[in-house]
């Protein structure tokens, strides 16, 4: 059950990230810079949108892949969570495909992450503690945000890996595998 919930959450995250990428690339109004409210969320959102728009030639295929594979992962997990039969081998294949897209996406999003981190640093919204030099504080803000991206990436990979391992267990296969029709030989 926990593995299915993890699959569902990672699938929803991939679907949402793919949706955002496709929306930004295909809708010029989304990519237009906005004034925002000056909050950290607005700064991050503006940097994400401008970074995706700037690298749209690489981002669009990634967004489509995340949208489709995330949707399939959600569908498989939801089907199994609601008591219907699902193919464990298909689920494992979709998990592996999602993991590959997650790794490729992490590599392709490097310029977008750089833009987000620099926008946060330049925004001045992070509060500098007294007694800390500006240079040291800027370095610590950069480090904090880079590690937040790495931790998020790692958690998604771990969730997919554990879900894949859980689906190889006999109890999961028995729960998910479709019931087989008895053969004529077995009835005799």
C-alpha cells in the first residue's frame, strides 16, 4: 500500500512538472514576466518560467515525457489502490521509465535551477543573521537552495526505487496480477 502511495505521489509530481513545462512553452502569456507580489514564491515562479522559456527546445520534450509517464504512473497506482487488478511488470517498466526521465530531467534543468538560485540570492528575501558577512551569507543561501533541489531529486528516486522493489515481492504480485482463467486441463 505504501509503495502504491509513493508511486502515486511521484507520478503526480512528474505530471505536474510536465504540465508546467508544456504550459510555459506553449502559452506565451505564461512566459511573460510578471510583477508578482515580491514574495519568495513569486521570485521562484518568475525564475522558473523565464528559465523554462529560455531553454524551451530542451524542456518541451522533457515536459511531454513527464506528463505522459507521470500520468501512466498515477493511473497504475490509482487502479491498484482502488482494488482493481494491475500488471506488476507494466508498473515496474513505468517506474524504470520515470526514473530515467527523472535523471535526464535533473540534468536538463541545470540552467533553470541556476536561474532560480540566482534570483533568490538577488531578491534579498532571505534574512541575513547579524554577524555574518554578506559574502558568507550569499554562499550559504546558494548552498541551501542547491541542496534543496538535490534532496527533492533524491527523495523521488528513492520513492521510485522502493516502489519498484516492493512490486517485485510475491505479495504485491499476488495483489496486482490479474486473475487467470483455469485451463481446460486443470478442470479435468
